[in-house]
C-alpha cells in the first residue's frame, strides 16, 4: 500500500508562498489528522465489475462530476481510464478544465449548461457538449460557424426525468422535427444521443421500462432516416447493473464506481466502497454526571463518563443532522455523537471504551475490524442518500489515496 497526497495549488504571494516555505511544508510534513482516504484499488475493482455487467462492445463513461462524488476527480479519472473507461462525464465546464489541467486527454461529455463560446473553446480539447433544445443548438452552431470549427455534441432526450432535453413524452412529433433540424445544422457534429432514468434504482422498474420504450421509439424513428448517432446511451449505475437492455452503445455509471449502491432495487454485493473519513481525538476528558456538551447544551451527561473531541464539523461536510445520532469507531467500538455537531468540531461519548487516549484514531466513515460506518448509515440519519454524504464533503478535508501497487496514476 502506498499513500500519497493530492497537492493543493500554491498561491503565489501568500505568506506560505513557495513550495519550499517552512510553514507550507509543515502542512505536508505528515498526513493531517482529519482526512479523506480513497482506495483507488477499490475503484479499479468496481470498474471491472461494471465492465463485466456491460453489454459486449458497449463503451463505458466514468461519471466524475462533483470532484468524483467527493473522491477527487483527477485520480479517479486516471484510475477509470487505466481500467478501460472510454469517456469521462462531468456536469460543468470547470470540471472538464480541471481534468485537462491535470494532463488528462480523454473524450469528455458535459451534462450541464455551456455557453456557445465555451463549447467552441472546448472542442479542440475533446470536450463534447449536451444539447437540450433546437434553440441552444442554433446558438452553438452559429458560434462554431463564426470560429470556423465544428462542435461535437450529444443530444439529450427527456423520456420521463423531467429535467433536461427534448420532451419526447410530451410531443413526439415536435421532438422528431427538432431532432432532424438539429442534425442538419452546420458546424455541429452530433456524435451521441441520450436520456436519463429517474427511477432505475427502484425495485419497481415500471417507470424505467416506460422511459426505455419511449427512447427506443425515438431511436426507431431516427433509424428510418438513417440518422441514429454513433453513441447511444442511457444507463446510470443502477441501469448498468440491473437493466442490460438499456446499455445501447455506452453506459454512464457514477455512484457504483465509488462502491456505493444507487438504491434498494440494485444488487451491489460485488462493489467495494472506496472512501473513508478518518480523524483523531484532540481532547479527552473525564466529566461528572450533569455535564453539558456543545451548543445549546442539548446533551447533559446522565452519568460520569468520558467525552472526546474530534476536529471534524459541518464545514467539512459532516452534517449537523448527525447531532446526537451518528456513531464513530474508536478502537473497534462505536461511540455516539454527544450533542450538536459544530462547524469545526464534534464531541463523542467514549465512557464505555477502556483506555481512550489523546491522539487515538477515529473512523468517521469506513471500516475497522468487523464494524463499518457506511455512507448509507449516515445518509439515513440525515434523511438523504449516500450520494449526498460523499458529494457533500468539502475541500477543507484533504484527500489521500491508497493503491495496491506503487506506480503513480
Ligand atoms: C450523475 C449522472 C449519471 C450517473 O448517475 P449514477 O446514479 O451516479 O450512476 C449519469 N448520467 C447523468 C446525466 C448524470 O447526471
């Protein structure tokens, strides 16, 4: 196992200006107490699991939006590409630029909004954009014409997500007319067409089958005119794992790359979670019965006990909704959060654990011994989904990477 640090940019002119500055060096002299650890070997394994599920010949787009769901976009993207991913999927142009800055050269698709100017600038770097209407396609076409270039795009069809794209379910004739008009625009290369499922992770696949049927209808109508683009895609993680007939010529898994399960209707037994959150106890104290802990004094000890302070708070992405509910692992035991989670700190009751000391490791998310604090467990406490637990981690927590073999990605 090697452990390496994803270096933060050095801001010139700041007191800790150069990389050799002793203050700055002290930041990197050893791993900080509070950190995210990402096991890149787990991500590599998950890619292979997804590839095994893929229809033969289908491409794989690794979705690395939102800093790879909090896992660090650059290292995840490199791991995915080394494992055979063909495409990278992001939500914003800024995310594509971050990948380019790191030296990654792979086809990238932006799911979200892009100005025509950005589309033009991106095309030279392998960036594909999403077109969601005839009007936006015309604007991109005009910008590309004036720059004498061709922008590569994928057209989005809304088949029941109600978010983005030509609404095939509302007006099929209009959708087909707009599609044909988009494909005839100058300086646009329509490489792909796609849709997105709203409920593929549910046990009941009725809505997904309906979306699939509508998408297939659009594709059939295009096929009659030999207008089907080269890349046809629909499957998110849930559909990649559960609905082979949705794979078409490419799949777009996100959450499953990270080893997390999209929802109750998906068999995720082969996936390995990649992310842990670790910290250390920075203060430990014996307190009497009746001792009040944290803001609002909502927690008052009902016995003499031991309270430990952990330097992680909601500004790190550790939700305030975990107050008085979540557990952390200390020396293989569960310790419950005492009182409210603060911005920078959280207290836990460790009175039932023997010999807890200053500096002891705390597992906030992840496994130690036979116990695990999963993203799903934390998600339930905050009435959300595992996606938000990891994507909500903030840049204040540095990400460290673990890898089975020593070579750098
Ligand atoms: C986020 C996203 C995905 C990946 O979804 P998962 O459920 O994480 O697999 C795929 N396609 C689009 C358009 C997305 O926005």
